[in-house]
């Protein structure tokens, strides 16, 4: 034990020496600020006296202006659009950035320097150069990570500012040694990350949801893409978004670039180097060009965004406060979490939940347990990842451990996404040979209509998800700190489990909930311990039945037989042995450690050909569903061993994972 303590002390000392101490001196910061002032790009691509006319006309901005004009304090008016596929999500962002007249505020958890990240960054630089005040706030741990790039961005435009939230040892980049030292020296501060995602234009219209700035969030990755969701809202709620951004921007954990040791060093290394932002080089320039063309095409925007907009009244934007772990007992610190818990607690008929990580916090467990004990409990439908679709296998292992509790105590209906779902986005599959025939949709879950006659791909996904919803005609991540969360491409231990099937893999990243067909939430909250207690989260809550129906249909589509497996109890084929197995499994599950019993209570099922979908509690379930194993489509590998080990030993790590 003494040797381990000495090792940890030396590790912390080495990291501290490597970083040269803690914060920079005021004099060094002033020197870097002076360098930026002298070398920053001050070009104007638009006449400063008439900057607003350089903005591209946008029906999205026009709709937000109309909503604001029609709003009163007693009766606000909003327009809202679900952004279900990567193409629409990126096009909406580019369209709004080009239409901005005064300000653009961007807040994110991840910013990669791939095509998606470079495209949005370039659009923001060009907006700043035509007179728009641009602010970017990104969580430090998974954003940029290149001090040279940030030094160049500090001088890209005098109207653009960038800050990093909660930087480790006051640096933009966190090498492994500093990462370990951050955990040892200041775990609670280091563990609290800014998970918010937000883009606000002119305080008129904003986008929030699950997407970060990386190819896989916009269906541009060649191997692994996310099924994700944003919501675009115009009207008074956008001012709430802007106010929330300001709270994070001015918080002590948000560091300007010149305050970061490695960026500061880059700036002072060559004080007369006027490095400016050059147009980026893309891996797929033709695809980027097509995206920009769509985003600036009024006909495309009308067809894919304007026509899918709803006009409504009550919309709320909620966000936890920055520095969430500093004062955890303050009620307003966990504003979004408390509001979600209240919505769920008061559910009467149905809860439809979509989350990448089915790991319930203790408050959530109490709420669902109480709901399950009611004489007429609400139906609870959960859409989540399978081991085959997730890149957060450690978190999946914890949900796998508690399947019986979710099914029997809470009454959950759990549907785990297939890695090659039928409703996969055609933009992600374009030019890719899947090598596997994905079965067609054979129907829907009982009580949840899903279009059975539609093609695959982005346009079909939009058409199916918006079918049957009212059309007003007006314009309407992440989770693993220790490198085993949703950062799938960051090394061997983070990669998804190998599959028996080929082709582009899809994982679920959307975080949404619908309660009683009346309330709907789209945001960043994963409904897990990290979201409850550590990460700051944000989201939009909409009180409109049409919007709730549309969101519900979208989630239910992801639970259809061609898209997901059903989790249900194993069939008791040998009465005595099956009961003994179930008893041992129950005892093993409740142990904090040594949960090594391999025969779990529940497993995965697929619908048999010619059968009608039904709930797992239906007496005829086993006649129409066949078991496909605990981890269908997953190849035998070390990932399975890791999953079993974390199931056995990882219960206490839920808040970290």
C-alpha cells in the first residue's frame, strides 16, 4: 500500500512539473493578449455600415422574427423543428450561421477537426469577418486539443472569441500523464464536464440536442455513425438559450485562449506571425460542397425544414448551472434534471424514453419503482443501444447487469438498436458496401404505428417520422470520462465490439423523452448518474401534443423489428433448473462484486417471419419471437470478456463511466 501511495505521489508530481505549475502569471497573459491584438485579422468582407445586408436571407430566421413579433408575455409564440438526420441538422446550422446579423453563440462538448468540425468552424470564421460577433465555448477535454490550431484561431478574426471550459492544468491539450494527475489531485472538478450543446443566432433562434461537431454526428463517418436528434426553436425561448450561454461564458471555469499554457506558449513563440485562418482542406470536398449547396438552396430548405415546422406556444429551455459539482445542494444547479424527474414522476399513461445508456441513477430508480407499484402503472418504452451498436461497452455492461430489475420491477419494454438498422441514413451508406442484407420492417410495436411501405435512407427517415403529424406551413456524446464512453474512435479500448456482419455501423446517441403524449424533451441529458450529478446538461421541453406525437413516432420507429431487438425473460424450458438459475442470478446481481453468473434472467429476441409485433409481457410472445443470444451480431472477442468483468466489478463506477 505504501508503494502505491508513493507511485501516485510521484505521478502527480511529475504531471505538475510537466505543466510547469498551475495558472499563468498576469504578465504572461497580457503579453499574449498584446500579440493577439497586434496580429489579429481585422478584415471586413462586408461594409460595416450595412453589415446586416450581407446576411443570407433565411426563412428560418424570418419565422423566428414572426414568432417574436406575435408573442406576448402571457402567451409566447414559438416555431420548432425536429432535426432527425445529419443532413438536415448540418444544413440548418449552415443556413442559420450565414443568416446571422448580430451574434452567434456556440456551445459544445466535442469539436473534432474532421470535415464536419472544419466546415462549421470555417462558416463561423467567415461570419465573424462579415461583422457578426461569434463566441465559441467548448469543453476542453474532447475539443480541438491542438494548441497551434487554437493560436491561429485566436487571430482568425477580431470578432471571434473562443474559450475552453474546465481546462486540465490550464492547458488546451491533456496528455495521458496530466489526465491521470487530474483524476488524482482534483477528481470532482476534473470529472465535471460541460455536456451542453447549443447554437444561438441573434438571440432569435437556437438549436440544441445530442449532436457534437464531428463527422459521425452528421452521417459522414465511413465506419460508425450516430442516430441522433436536435430541435431547432425560434421565439422567446431563444433568449433563454442566450442567457444560459452567457452564464457559462462568464463562469470562472471558462478560460480564454491566452490563459491556456500551451496556447499562450504558441502565441509568444512567434509574436510577429500573422497566421490567419485559411480555407480548410476536406477529406471529402464534393460532399461538403453538396451540403453547402443544399443549405443555401431555398427550395431544399423549404422541403426539408420549413415544411416540417410546427407553430406552438409553450416551450422552455432549461440548463444546469456551470460548476455543477461546486454546490451540488443548490436546487437551481440541477434545473434540467429536476424538471425531467418531475415530468416522469407525474406520468399517468405512458413514458417513451430514448437514451444511449440505460443506467438509472438512484432517484430515477425510486421514481420508476414507485410508478411500477401503482395499480395501473404507465407503460414505459425504452429505446437504447445493444452491445453491437454501442461504442460505450463499459456503460452497456452496467445496464446488462440490471435487466431483470428493469423488466420486472419497473415494467420496462426495452428495445436495443441493431448495428445495421433498416432506417439507417442513406447519406451514411452512400458508396459503402454493407455486405449484409438488413431485414425490412415487419410491422410495429403494439399500439405504435410505423410506416411499413417506405424506402431506407435520410429522406425515408424524415418521411416516416413526420408522417401523420400536423404541418402548419411556417418554418419550424459522450459520456465516458475515462475514455470508455462515447469516444469510439480514440483507441483500441474505445472501439465498438467487433461484429459478425460487415458495413457501416450505427449507434444510438439521441436523448429524448415523451410523457403522456403531452410533454416532450429533446436535449443532452442521458438519464444516467453522470447526467444527474456531474455533467452540466441542457434541453428543450415542449408542451404541445403534435410535437410530442411526432417525437414519439420517431422513437418508436427505432424500436421496430427491423431496427431493434426486444429484451425479454428467458423461456423456462426446464422448470427446476430454470428456477435455480434465476435464483442464483438474482443473488449474483445484488452483489456489488463477483457478479460472475453467466446465465442472466433476460436475453435478446427477434421477431419470427410472418408474426405480428407484441410486448414481451404478452402470453403469446414466445410463439412469435426467437432468442438470438445476449449479444447478437457481436463476434467473440476480448470485448465480451471486458463486458462480463465490468458487469461483475463495475457497479460502483456508474458515476464515472
